[in-house]
C-alpha cells in the first residue's frame, strides 16, 4: 500500500434529492480504468474508511465532482 497520508474526509452526497435519484437509477454502464497500484491502494483505503466498495467510492467521487459544481440536476 502507498504511504500517502489520508487527504479526504468521508464522502457524502450533498442533497437528499441526489441520494434519492441514485437509489432509483441502475448503474448499467461499465468503465475500464487502468490505475497505478499505489493509486488503487489509496482508493481502497479511503473506500474502506467510508464503508464503501471501491467502485461505489469512485462513483461518489465522480458525482461530487460533477454535481457538486453543477448542481444535482446536472445544470
């Protein structure tokens, strides 16, 4: 595992509407992603700290990046 310090707090979605939207939608798209071992290890550690699977943790990161800046509706 990488020896980088933990830099992110626990991730939570900003709004109840965004959480409800995620519950209704099925994740039906696959993305193949090549990562350095150290990056994957760091993601796995953060995911465990947040009680999430790595794939779910990455989904939350992407949602926060996109919808946190554009609003829950994607605008």
